[in-house]
């Protein structure tokens, strides 16, 4: 899915989606749910995917 497609489906500006993708912004809970709805996944599924991809030991925790 392109940024344009995601932004359209989630009703977000494409530049905001780009900022999220590049760690320049963090989504609100509302935006998180809108993105998940657009992607067809649950917020908890997205969080699990992010946790698995995240480097271990960050912020002093494993």
C-alpha cells in the first residue's frame, strides 16, 4: 500500500503518513486505529509486529 493509498483510506494527509513512517511524528490513539482500519488489522496486531521488529535492549529493557 502506498502512502497516498493509506492516507486516503485513513483520512490523513500524505505528508503526515510520511512523517509517521520516518519517525518524525507519533500517532495519537485515534490515528493508530484509523491506520489499522485502513490496513485491515487490529491495533494489537500492529503493536506485536512493531515489538518483534524492534531492536532488543532499547531503553534498558529486553
